[in-house]
C-alpha cells in the first residue's frame, strides 16, 4: 500500500458503497492493449502477467476481502471458472487496501476462490488498469486486447467470457 494515491484509496474504499455502474463506464479503454505488469502473489513471489496476456484469454478481478460486491459476484465467477477455466486464465488481484497478506490467506482458506490470487500492495496493476474500485473486472482476449471492463453486481461479463473463450 506504500505508493497508492489517496484518491485511489478513497475511490476503492467508497466504491463498495457507491451506486452501481454499468460495464465499461470506467477504467481502461476497450480495445486497448492490456498492460503487462508484474504483481506479487500472497507469498511475495512475482507473477508476470505477460506469461498469459497475448497467449490466452484472461479475466482479472480487482477485489478485497471486505468488498460486499466482490462476495456477491463470487458465485458467478466460480460458475464461469467451472465452464471456461480450461480456456481462460482467472486472476484475482487483491488491492491490499485495509488488507494484510495474512488476512487474504485466511480468506482464501475459508472461500473457494476460482482464481490465482495476487497481492498488489504497491498498486502497480491498479494504476496500470485504471481500476476505479473493487469488483472491477477486465477481460482480455487472446490477442492481448481489452475486451470487457465493468464494476458492480450487474456486470454482464459472462457474454464477454463466452466470446473470448471461443464459444
């Protein structure tokens, strides 16, 4: 959390209680090349998103353990992982606002998370993807282009996943 801006912290913290926006209202532009950044996992090991981006479709969800919208989305993300997990890489990026690695590990142990969990303590991916709040999803096609973005409980990410997965 060392270098996250105050505006981003407030936006992420307030975002869980803000009115729900439709998909693609905020964040990185559709069609843009997805940023390739390195983000540590919960054990501090660097994970280079370049090992996936441009090679396979990717779903990124910017989330936090305290985010009620993220919890509400979890069953839908789990269902999509079950359906497309062999063709799409699912990655959850914990924004590390009011989080510790241990708190995230405890949450992971008590919930069946359908994605690899990264811990963005320095806000590298949050800035690169212009994440407006938690519950923010970005779907990247196999060419490395942003195919979908959205926030909130009313997202329609299932159709985008179907398109990028080839079904």
